[in-house]
């Protein structure tokens, strides 16, 4: 019997966010600190202005994740999750719920903190070259640097860690348990 599956819109939103995160985390690590050596290295590979291009890509992807997560919250309210073919143990259900809740919160909070931090710098927040989404706030570099380096960066790393745990759990369910959990999102 084919396992119950998530509705197509929820699957599409899940995989779009996953793709964005797979790009955002390594790009974030690359641009972290806006260090001269990193700028020169990226520009050497991509050409003059390459670092700024990568940084603008990170900002566009971040705003995109925020928009997609708002849609995910709405989709979650409209379309319920399918039933499990084999019920999860209480411990599995608890861990799954905590990881999913943490990912939802982090995937909304992290782009918001980055958006505010960049706007406070002040720097543009180009969204796919279509418009500048910088917030109309008074510049404050000290708060900007705290938000970007002290909050946004660590939250991004936490997203990466939880994403790896989420992928590992999904693979365990699909390859070891063969309980239909992985098939729900495919």
C-alpha cells in the first residue's frame, strides 16, 4: 500500500525551502565577517564584484525563505499532515515535533533578524534584482553587527544542524525502518 502523502503545495514549499537552506548555509559561512581575505578570494574566482553578488544572493534567498515560510504556515493551517502508516513512538513523535517547531521558528526568525541587521547597517537588501527591501530604520552599526554576527549567524548554524538531523532522521525512516515516513514528502 502506498503511504499517505502530503498535499502537493506543502511538498513544493518544503522542497523550495530545503533548496534555499542548502544554498544559504554555505553562502552564509562564506560571507561571514565580510573579511578582506574572503572578499578577495571570491572576487578572484567570480571576478570583480563577485563577493557582493554572492552576498546579494544570500539576501535574496533569505527574503525568499521568509516569504515561503509564511506560505508554509498558511498551508499547514489549510492542509493537515497525512497519517503515519505506522504510528511513531512517543519519543519519536516528541523529537519530531520539537525539531519541526524549531525549524519553523528559526526559518522565520533568522531571515527577519538578518533583514533588520542589514537594514540597520545600512545596506541595500536587493531581492532578485527587482527591488530593494531595506527597512526604513535609522542606521545603527553596533546593533547591526550584533544582530548579524551575534544572532543571525548562530541561528543560521543552528538551522544547518537541525536540517542535518532532519535529513538523517528521514533517511533512517526510509532506509532502516522502511515505515513510510520518508515517502510522505516525496
